[in-house]
């Protein structure tokens, strides 16, 4: 039962993403840019933390 719910959720998500891309390509591009900026910021924060740890937590 849980597998079917997961498949349905993925299907709904894919349909929604395609709908947004088709109806508003510029908006979809903005969403992708926001997502990549968020991932980049998170990766930079992890790198800064690891550098802080490598320096002895100073």
C-alpha cells in the first residue's frame, strides 16, 4: 500500500512540475535558480563548518 502511495505522490509531483514549466517557463526558471542558490549556500555553509572543525573549532 505504501509503495502505491509513493508512486502516486511522485506522479502528481511530476505532473505539477510539467504544468508549471509549460504554463510559466520564466517562473519555472526562477524556481530552479532559487533551488540551486539554496543548494550552493548549504554546501558553502557545510564547507565553512568543516573548515572550522579542521582548524580546531577556533
